[in-house]
């Protein structure tokens, strides 16, 4: 059942790494200064790093970590989820463009990860 814990965080990490690559490709075409792109870059980079960190924490075997709820994993995943949802908002504001579909896709991805994680937790009670 460990796959139920690892897969959602791995998918979020992959999506954030792809979003970071897309951001770095799109940023030069906006004509914005480096200072204006700094906050969106930090948001995307933070979301990607925290998502990868959540995968690392999820992959830690139970014999190394304490049994029961994993508070560090929950904290890192929560911070990653906040940045996952905030990054496109900051980017959209920076370029003056807002697409609701981006936010709906990200919210659906985060919700799916939380549902799968909850399923994992309840199956091990």
C-alpha cells in the first residue's frame, strides 16, 4: 500500500518540475524585468522543491520513520500545495493574464493527491 503514499506526491512533483520548465521558457518572451519575474520564479521553484521533498519524505521506509501520522510529510505537502495553487496566481498577475483553467487543473491535482493520501492513511488504521 506504500504506492498510495508515493504516487500522488510523485505526480505533483512531476507537474511542478514541468511547470518550472514551462515558466523558464515563457518568462523571456514576456519582456518583464528580472525583478518582476523574481516572485513568480520563487513561487514555482519553491513549489517544485517542496514537491520533490514530499516525494523524498514519502519514500522513507516506515522502519526509519516513526509509525503513525507523518507530521513532516504533512507539513511539507501542505506548503507545497499552497505554492502549487499560488504560483499561477502570481504569474498571471505579473503578466496581466489570468486563466481559470490553470487554477482548476492545479486544484484538481492537489485535491487528488490529498484524497489518495487520505485513502492511504485510512487503509492503515
